C-alpha cells in the first residue's frame, strides 16, 4: 500500500526545502588572518628551533610571551576600547613612563605599597579623563587631545628626572616576583602576578564589550555618526565617549605598574613608541581603525603575534630593529585587509 501524499491535479510537487548556506562574516576575516599568522609562525618556530630535548611550542614559550608582554596586553586592551569607539590615544606610552617615575618617587618618600599602587593607577585614570573631557566637551580631535597629554606626561616625567630611578621597596619586589612555577628543568614554566593581572583585565574587557549595555554603546560610537544613532536607541553616547578614554588611561596606569614590575625602575624615556606598539597589536588583532568592528580577544592574539615576532627575531640572532620591519610588514597586510573589508561593506550598504 502506497503512503505517498497525493498532489493536486496540474500542480507540480513543491521542492524540498534547502538550508541556507552560511557565509563567513567579513568582520571575522581580520581575526582569522591573525590566527593564521600565529599558526604559521608557530609552525616555522617548531620546524626550525625544536631540539630532541625540547619543542619550540611549549608552555614555557607561552609563559614567557605572557610575562614579557603583560604590560603591552593591558595597554592594547585599553586602546581597543578607544579605537572601537572611533578614537585614538597617543598618550599611553608617556603615561607608562610617568607612572613608573612617580611610583619610584613615592617609594622614596616612604609611602606604603597599597597607596603607591592606587595612586599610580589613578594618575593614568586622570590622564585619560583629561583626554575624554577635551574630546567630548571641547570638541577637540582625539589625535590632538591625546598628543597634548602625551607631551604633558612626557614633559612631567622629564622634570621628575632624566636618570633611571631604582625601585627597591621589598614589598614591591615581592609582589613583582610572586607567582606559581610548574614543571622542572627545561620544561618548567611559571605564571606571575603580572600575567594574572593582564589576563584578568582581558577577560573583564571581553565581558564588558560583548555582554553589557556599555559595550554595545562603544560599538555604536564607532558607526561614524558622532553617536546620533546610539542616542536614538536610548544609550548614553556622551558619557561613553569620555569613559573609553578613562578606561584607556586606567589601563596605561596599570601597565605602568606592570612595566615597573618588569624593570624594577622608573625612567623618563620609558615607553617611547609604546603607544604605536599597542595600536599595532589592536589592528593586527582585527579591530578596524575606523571603529565599530573588532574583538578584544583578537587583540590578545595580536599581542601574541607581536611577541612571537620578537622571539623569532632573537632566535635568528638578527638585530632587534628587524622586529620593527616585520611588525610593519604584518601591519601593512592587515591595513590592506581592513581597507578591502571597508570597501565591501560600503558596496553592500
């Protein structure tokens, strides 16, 4: 007995429904490129530098990358907020230098460790607040506003001193060296307090940007309409535009503390060009310089690419300036990729 469903006379049977094809979102292309670059560099390192006693790809490598670039990761996270909102912050490198010197001075004055750490971070917050107020309430271009604070912070650092100031506070040294060690011998690796702070800030930034109303407002500000669409949706564009610079300044203050952990000193020439390193890591991580598109976890991958380039250059015994050449080349590729994505989005719009 047949169980087929009869069709009406003269009517063709309807075709079976087809599932729509999933296309790769163009917003994910830069992040995919970052991960591909990371995989290629790891594969090259594994092939060239592995030995019978130790592999190039190891937890020790990951640990060293995180320890050496923890301050840069924090800087880049703060920069991600600003760039997503359509702005830029050129002051963060100078703020790192100023915070390091101020911390050294405060310890010399006998202030306790908790007070010094809080004041160091708040100094960065103050610098970010100044930029945010200039941009939002005085309608100063972010480039000019952050450049002014860059000169202010660098000048203040030079006034404090032109020689390195050592930080020999026992509590500060103990906090810088705090951490956990795993494994033995060549296979040993560790997690320091700086790594914990950097990863915690990265996780917090992810939660804020992707799971809060504030995060949606940050992305909306990058739409290029000066926040008008965000305001029509009932989101607070003015406050958010200030807060992204406050966040960037606060991250710069924290990065200044972490860099002082790393060097045990403060110096007025610290962080020269560090703001460009942070911007490069953000762009390599897939955030569009025009704003509105990007992922803070991609910024973490961008910092990993940056650090891994430094490792490969050192393994090849090349001059450290080659790091700039390779980073510039990678950055150029990602800028071109961003331009292609922008053109495709414009045509679709």
